[in-house]
């Protein structure tokens, strides 16, 4: 037996299991894609570009050794010096969402801001869980 000291809200925000579900409410943690490519600040731009292309991704999430999100590199930034570092071309401090956020809430934000890419899903400590695309959110909202 284990007593979780963080409380129920923290438990859910960390993407930990739950029993039951509110009718018709899908949360980001249920649809998150965990296979998004990651990279470190010191990696070469060309190495990251190749990894993104081979996986069909248009982003790479910049993380530290503990998978805490530091930034994002988008494919258009990879036309920079191939020997340059990720740190030089990344967009720092991207918006992130918790796994317990209802898909409908994220979808409203994406529609209001005309966002069509991927949104990052992290724990409250900023540890990357994965991404949710607008297409995924649209599909989950209709099921």
C-alpha cells in the first residue's frame, strides 16, 4: 500500500491511472502519442533533421537528461548550419498541457489560435509524456 502525498489532482496531472471516467470526457493522457522524437541541446542540427525525417515528424522536443521540456525544434529551423547545435535553433519554453486536461479544452484553444501542429503534454514538473495533434484532438472529440 502506498499513500500518494500529492493528492488526487496531482495524481491525475501526472498522468497516473484513474478509475472510471466522466461520461463523454476524453483526457489528453488517453490519446497522447509518446513516440515524438527528442533531442538534447548539444546535438547537431543535421543529426536531428535526419531523425525527424526518418520518423515523418515536423518537430523534435528538446529535453534535458530527465526528459524535462526545454524547447522545440521545428523542421523549418533545420535549414540552419548542419553542424550547429539544437540550442542555437530551438524555440525555448513552449506551451505545455497536462494529461488530465479534457481534449475539448485543448481543441478550443487550438481552434481559437488557429493552431494545426502538435501540442506537448507534460507532467507538472515538465517531464515530457508526448504530443497531441489537432487531428487527434478533432477525432477524439467526435468519438
